[in-house]
C-alpha cells in the first residue's frame, strides 16, 4: 500500500467520524429539566410536571409516571423551600452559631475576668501596679535601697562614731532589714490588690515612725555629746562665771515668786 492509498483511507475514516458526530441530535428531556429547576432554584410549579395528564387525564404516560406517586406533585420537596431540609439545616446552623457565639462571649468574659483577677492577685505582676510605681516605690526606696553612707552621711563625724559605738546604727539597720523583707514579702505574695496596697501603707507608716525614732536618737546623741563637753569644760575650769554671789540665787527666787500667777 503506497502513501497515496494511506492518505485516502485516512480521509475516509475522518469523514465517517464527522458524519457520525453530526448525525447525533441534541435530546431535550423537559421532565428532567423541570425537575432540576424545581429542586435547585425555581418554584415548585404543579403545572410543570412532565408528562402531563393530557386531555381529560387520559395520557397513559402520566399514569405510568405519577400513578404510583400521586402526592409527589402536590408536595413541595425542594431542599431550599420554606420548610425544606436544607432550609431547616441552615436555620439550625444559625441557631447553633448564635448559641456558640453566646458561649464564646461568656467564655471570653470569664477569661478576661480570670486574667484581671490573676493580675490583681499575682505577686509576679505587683511591680506593674500603678500605685506602686507612682507612689509607694518612691516612698519606700530608702528601705529597699539603703546604704551605710546614705544613713550616716549627713551626721557629724563625732555623732556618727557615737551611734556606731552605742549600737544605735546596727539597731536601725536591723529594723530596715526587717522592713525590707516584709515589703518584698508583700510584693511577692499572692493576695488581693487592696490587701497589698494596705500592706504597703502599713509598712510605710512603720518606716516613718522608725525614721523619726532614728532622727530623735541622733539628735539626742548630739545633745548628750554637747552636754558632756560642757561638763568637762566646767570641771576643768575652762568656763568662767562672772559676777556670781550667793545673793544672786536669792534674788532670782524672789523674782520668780513675784511673777508667778497662781
């Protein structure tokens, strides 16, 4: 078989296939199309059930098709009808979404409340408390960051030596250590924020009383040193008493008696 014959046979085969394709006609089944339209997007139209009943209801195809299912055309069976299963499912999904949203909102509220309570009670977050940052941290800094120089630096050298030798300085440091430990305990313990703030306030009041006692003792130490120095000066004869007689004491007593009111 030569090439010319091969080409001829190929053209015949192509022509036969084309003829068979053009010979097929499009078939339109109204019953199927109407059913698809009813079930998907259009109304459940009682007049579009194929085959129809015909003249006087004598169409045999109608009875063959719908005779065993007489109620089918009368009942709306679309999934998306007013009471269809898909509509009911979507409605149920909407109700479940609303319920889930309500549960989620409640859970979020409980979560936020729990986080707020944790932040109010946890000692790990006490450093971020606004009242501690703005007020108590500054007022209690002399307790938390005290040093020997900060305590003794403002005192005169003799007074400094006296409070150290008498043990007043060591007593004051021990009291500061105790206060510092209590402040750190109040900051690290898990407690209600109001209780923590009250603890800060009580410790601040104790520090102020302690600071006042320390100031009083240092002042008294300085006064005692001055008195001792004066006594030593008097005993050593370094103080001169001018124009004193025994009659001076009598005159002074008389003046006191005259000026008294009662």
